[in-house]
């Protein structure tokens, strides 16, 4: 790595950090740094191609599915679907110790799979779930931790916007990557559910000890009761959304539709369902859904376009190739290489959303991983879980701030302590995936046959 490239690379990184910390929106920070370095180090004619480059990078049929999946998520997130889903699960799981906590984990997983967005899941399920858990005596940190961690499943369970971008960056099959996320997603749901039962038992035992000693009754000691009839009356509102999720999956994996066609189908069906079930069909009802879809899609597409321009400049100036060569030249053993890369992803997760991390690091980290013979689809899932940790650990855990909006009465320190056990469970999931990669690769290999490419 020549001094010239090293110097340019360091200044490129520092300029990016400076732009990010100046408070500029991420898309403009990346775009501004890329354009400035283009003007200084690249032929002046290259500036004429900025718009063309950004447009060509964004004119991808795979990326078309992003606004459509956002529309599906907004339709479900802005209706009462989240609360109904949550109420039905609570009614069916209330006999399990900590059943309310487990119901929240399942509600987050199902909602995340339908909406594909972590913040949407946190706010939709959290606004119903946190007050209910608090009312029944769950501690603030425990309630907040369950929702914040459950929300992260949005970028692991398909359809996931983060995975769409990884598939584009790694030039891998999106269907295969989606399938690879299901096993680890279920693993995390199981770990979170088991922790909810364990933690509930602990809090219940503490409240029982206080009651035995002082006679002071606690909300956590009371049990809800639901008749069979009440349970069944809650199902008709939830079943259509579960059928929507199943239908979208069958269309995608049965080979009946491409990912973008599936996204369009999902968006239209979600709009049809909320029109039928919640009578959301007048222009004033649909306006917030369309507004939030356009706002989020525009923001994401701007970040994607500018990140790809940023990566293009990085590649043209040989920064990414030199960084990849430097990593390879260290001759790190396979697992140390993976560990070093994941630590870098965790550190980036302090400052950046998953979308930016993937698009900025893919050109640097994928060549050494391929050279070390790692399965790139498997790595995509591991990297997604590591980026999920970034959503719930300080200083900039996005889901933590969403929870603060939903439940402003829970102190920030309590929310953070509540999420930490879930961060540890995610680390455990990553370890399990390293020892048993079949958790992730088994399903895509079964459905689509072994993947020859790395």
C-alpha cells in the first residue's frame, strides 16, 4: 500500500467521520465527501458523471423492492394490526410463565417479518406491549429490553431491506439470503423467549418474597384469565396478516414471482387487508401511510445512491482494494480474520445504520473473506446479527431511542441495562452460527440446492 494511497485513504476516512459528526444527514455527508475527493484526485470530467453514476447504481431491479416493502410495512405499522396481533398472542400465551414477555417476542418477530423494519416494529408493538407489561408488574428495563431486542429481528427475518442491500453488494441470490436468515431468526426468537421466561421467574420470585415478608401485593403476582371463546374471537384479525406473510413467502420461494414482484404484491395485499379489516381506505386515512412510505423510501434511496457513489470513488482511488490487500497481507488465520471484521462492524455500528455499513464496507471485506473460503451467504447472516446489536447498544442504538419515544417514563439507563442481556444472547447466536453454520445454510441448500459460489 503506497504512502499516496494510504494518505488518501486516511484522509477519506477522517473527512467522512468529520462530515458525519457535523450533524449532516448521512446521505449528504457521504455524497459531499465523495464529490470533494472526486474533484481533488480524479479527472475533472469524472464530475460530469456523478448523476449518471448515482442513477445507474440505483436503477437496479432488486432495489425496486425496497420502496414496495416499505409500503407494506407502513400499511401494517400505521394501522392497529400491531396491537391486535399482540393482544391475540397474549391471550394464547398467558398461561406460560412470563407469557406476556414471550407474546411480545413472538409479536415482534411476526410483525418484523411483515414490516421488514426495526423501528416500525419497536413503535408498533412497543406502544401496546410496554404499557401492558408495566401494568402487570414487569420492570421497566425488562419490558423495554424485550421490545428493543424483538424489533431487531426486522432486519434478519425476510423480507429484510438490509439483506436486499447485502445481496446487491455481494452479488448473491436474494432468495437464498432470505432463506438463510430464517433459521438464525428462529434461533434468536427462541433465545429471547427463554430469557423472558427466566427473567419473569426471577422477578416473580422477588415479588413473592416481598409479599411473604410484608404482605404487599405486586401486579406481577396476578394472573390474567381468558376463556376459549375470547381467544378465538381475537384470531380473525390476525390470521389474514399471517396468511399475507405466508403468501408472500410462497410467491417468492415457489418461484412464482421475483423479489420486486413479491414486494409489489405484498404492498397491495397489505393495503387491501387494512381497508377490509380496519376500514382504512379514505384519502385522509391513506395519507399518513403514503407520506411515511415516500419519506422513508426517499431517505433510504438517497443513502443507497450516495453510499454507492462513495464506494465507487473509494474503489477508483484504490482505497478499498489496498485495504483488502493489506488485510490479506496480514495472513490472519480464518477465524481471526472474521473476528477482526466483525469487531470493525460493531464499531461502525456505534455511528452508522446497517444500510451504510454494508454499502461502505462490502468492497473492502468481501474479497478477503472469499479468499479465506467463507460462505458469503452465511457471512451475510452473521454480519446482519452483529449489525442488529448496533441497534440496541449505546451510544447510538436506534431502537433505544424509539423505545424512549414510546415509553418516556422509563429512564434511559434502565432501557440500556434492559437491552444488554439481549446483546449477549445475540453474541451467543453468532457463536452458535460459527460452530454450526447449517443453522443458516441448511434451509437454502435444502430448498435451492447447494451453493457453488463463494
